[in-house]
C-alpha cells in the first residue's frame, strides 16, 4: 500500500514523519517544495503536484491551512480528485468547515473515492509523538480499514458518524479551547490588577481543579510572558470563524464565544501589522494591557 501526504506544514510534516518512521512507503507534496525536502532525505518521494501524488497513492492524508487550501488541493484542476484511483481513500485532517468536508466527500464519492474527515486535537509536540486525538467522520467501514494508520498518528481515535461529524466535533472542542483561554486571560488580569503577587498567583491558579490541562500549559506562557506559537493565534482566529459560521447556519447563540472572537480579532490585527506569529494564549497579554497592566 502506497501512502500520500499533502500539506507538510507544522502538523503535516510531523505526521508524515511518523508514517515514514513506521516503515510506510510515502509520497509527499507541499505547495512550497522546500518544506518537503527534509522528508525526502528520510526516504519519501516528492510529487510535483497533488495530481501526480494521487495517481500513485492508495491512501492520501492531508493537513492543510484552511478551507481555501483544501478546495485548491482537492478540487482544483491539478488537484487530488483529478487523478485519484477508484477505491482510494482520503484521510483529511485539516480543521475546516464541516460543510466543506461534506462537499469533498460527495465530490469524491462520484469518482469512487472514499473520504474521512479526521481533524486532530493536540499540537506539534503531540503530532511528533503520535499522541494526537483524532475525530473521524465518514463511513464506519472505511474508518475501520484506516485504523492501523490512524494509530500511528494518534493516541486516541474516535469515530463520530457520517461525513462532517469529525469536523463538527473538532469545532466544539476548539470552542472550549478558545473560550477557556480567554477566561484564563481575564482571570489573570483581574488577579494581577487586584494586587495578587503574580508568580504566586499563577502557581496557585494552576493547582486548582478549575484549570484544564490546556489552560495549565498556557499559564506557563503567562508566567514567562512569552507566547511562542504552539497553536498560532491566526489559526485560533480562523477556527473561531468556522465556529461562528456553523453556529449562525444552525441559529445557535454563542455569546461568550462571540466576545472571545473580538479579542482574537484585535490580537490578529496587531500581529498581522507587526508581522509576528504568537500563540493564541497571547490574549493573556492583551487582557493585561486592556486592564492597564504591563
Ligand atoms: N498547529 C497546530 O497546533 C494545530 C493543531 C490542531 C489542528 N491544526 C490544524 O491543522 C491544519 C494544519 O495546521 P499547521 O499548523 O500545520 O499549518 P501550517 O504550518 O500553516 O501549514 C499549512 C499547510 O497548508 C498549505 N497550504 C496553505 N494554503 C495552501 C494553498 N492555497 N494551496 C496549497 N497548500 C496550501 C501550506 O503550504 P505552504 O508550505 O506552501 O504554505 C502548508 O503545507 C490547520 O487546519 C490547523 O487548523 C493545527
């Protein structure tokens, strides 16, 4: 079985690396070719286009920035579906709109190609260590066939149901992630402005049961006042957009999320202007500044 991997960014390069380490024959494609070269040095073959990759692959993984990238790579003139073999499977791991996942699933089905939406929870460290949590939508028998490959990438894989279910689950999880860190940011600003000793305050906060593991990891950033991008604010802002689009389409009110989106929007604008790329937990600094601290 030949495996293809499209999209060798922060996440994709690490997942592709794991498949190579597990002795799978791998063909890779990335829009910016230089990002594929480290994998070629480890034994992967570089394809010149998604079309060339799909013609050689039985199972095709993808990890792409957003919906537009997914549409270009999958449905474009030189895209995966232009040459994918009948009976091939696409395991699509990007965080995208569930509607886009379903559209890809339908277009592929017309060509006899199976699609699983399989977005991931966890970041680059988990991707490197095969410790991601993977949410899968699509046909259950296709999922069962792909389980051994998914086990190379994830510590836990959950089957959620029909196409789009994995993508929906991911958006629900990232609602908790984004709003959770916004709550953390507000709590830190309040504690500091009220005069709690910062170091002690953050230490005690991280010992409490109300702090989730993802918030706990971000307290460390707050402590150091450094926000290196494990999950970039630009990606969280993109995910907030997907969450709010989905909520709007379903008439689901999400007032706390809407407030968190406004803070992320301001930070995203600031980062874009400054050409910086910081972690989404940088909203801690944003709320400190809004409160007149630091
Ligand atoms: N980073 C995380 O912690 C994390 C965690 C969970 C889920 N995710 C999700 O995983 C996905 C990948 O994230 P990442 O952090 O790996 O992002 P990334 O480092 O920015 O990589 C994005 C990939 O998409 C490709 N791409 C972007 N626009 C394209 C286009 N128009 N045509 C073709 N290729 C295009 C990029 O190619 P180039 O190299 O040519 O730009 C690159 O391979 C995203 O959907 C993200 O939301 C990320």
